C-alpha cells in the first residue's frame, strides 16, 4: 500500500468545510445556492475504496452524515456492510460530485450536483488519496468524471459494461459503475435483474477484499 498521508487529507477537508463558492460566487448565470453551504464528504488517507456519489439530499444536509438515508441503507446492503463499517474512514472514502445539497427543482426533485464543485475540488481530492484502488462511480455524474470518454451513452449501458471497466489495465484505480441506490431506481433494478444477480456478488467480494 502507498504511504499514509493524513495531514494532506485533513488540510484539504478543512478548506472544503469552509467553502462558500456556490453561495457567494456561483458560476455565471447560475443562481446562488439557496441555503448555507454544508459540504459533506469523507476523505481518507487509508481507504482503498472511494464511493463517488452524486450530491447530498436534504436529510444528509441536515445531519451532516453522508448516505444517512434510505439510499444509504440500500447502498450498504449492496456492499454487504453495516453502518459501522461503512462509516469507518479507514475502509471507505465517500466523496460526492457535489459536496453540498443543491436544493430542489420546480417538481420537487433534487437538483443535480452543483457544477462549481467538481472543477474546484475533485482533482485535489483524488490526488490526496493515491491509495484508492477501487472507485464505485454512482450515477451519471460520477461515471462521467471517473470514466471520461469510456462512459457509454446511457447509465444503463455504462453499468452493463462493468466487466470491461473492472478488467481494464488502465493506470489508476479500477472503476465500477453503479446506479444510484435511490428509491427512484427501484423500477430500474426490477428491469435489470442482472445487476443484483451478477454484479452485486462481485461487488460484495471486492468490498471484502479491499476492506480486510
Ligand atoms: S457544492 Fe462544492 S463548490 Fe459549492 S459551496 Fe459546496 S463545497 Fe463549495
């Protein structure tokens, strides 16, 4: 394993915790964040797995605890871990594409991750965690960033191609694309039984290997 580097990670977490870009200096033509920023991300100098999520929902925003909701319960079930293991930062780093709850659209759905966040922070965050060996890229935004041009046209096609990504010899951590564990994807899970039958057993085995 590569050298532990806790100071670098702690320093970055401190700077991110104070970030107010989306409130005070949003990108041109974007409305400011409609509430006080509360970045929620778990960086780690030891974890070999990075959970690359989307953005916090309201419950996560209110509690400051990532995946502290029904989506988190489903994700923990997919990973085969309990809450204690999931929140052990020596085992999992948890870094969404947008660190703050982005608010709701006019239909009451969560807005996408703020576009200011990844360009501002993500390179530095990834560079501060060189020990990561596996990225779980949850949803289209994380897949777009972590797979780049290798992402396919739709989230379904991308997740279906999971074996190719895992088997890739590219440098850097392996990337396993996953759908978002939100209740909104319950229909998707029913339509794509291969996900639970074929991908999840491999995911659970990888998690066991990388968290021992
Ligand atoms: S979403 Fe990211 S860039 Fe925007 S205020 Fe929060 S931490 Fe800063």
